[in-house]
C-alpha cells in the first residue's frame, strides 16, 4: 500500500511539474516576444533620434541662413537710405544750380 501511495504521489508531483514546466516555457516565450518588441522599438527610436539630429542640424543651417539674409537685408536698407540721401543732395545741388542759371 505504501508503494502505491508513493507511486500516486510521484505521479501527482510529475503532473504538477509538467504543468509548471509548461507555464515556465509559456512565460519564457512571452518574455522572448517582449524582448523582440523592445529591440524593434529601440531600433525605431534610434532611427527617430538620427532623423531628429538631422532635422536639428538642418534647422541650425536654416537659422544661420536666415540671420545672414536678415543682416544682408539690413545692409541693403542702409545702402538704400544712403542712396536716397545722396539723391536728395544731388537734387538740392541741381535745384540750386538751376536757380543760379535762371538768375544769370
């Protein structure tokens, strides 16, 4: 009788171990799947970081070009103002000369 009980107990233990073993492999499979997903997400994140770095670099170049153009525009405005002042002076001189010619 003791041998039958021991045999039965061993069979129960064996079944429990099979069940636990199956659960262990199910969890291991799920963990492997999660690790693959994490690796894919990491790769996606690396690609996005590289793209963001490229975009930030381009934005820096755009900002640099904008500031250069803004400075060039300001310089052209100053040159235009100088030209207008010179033109006023020329017109004043011409007007003065015309008045003198008329007087003579």
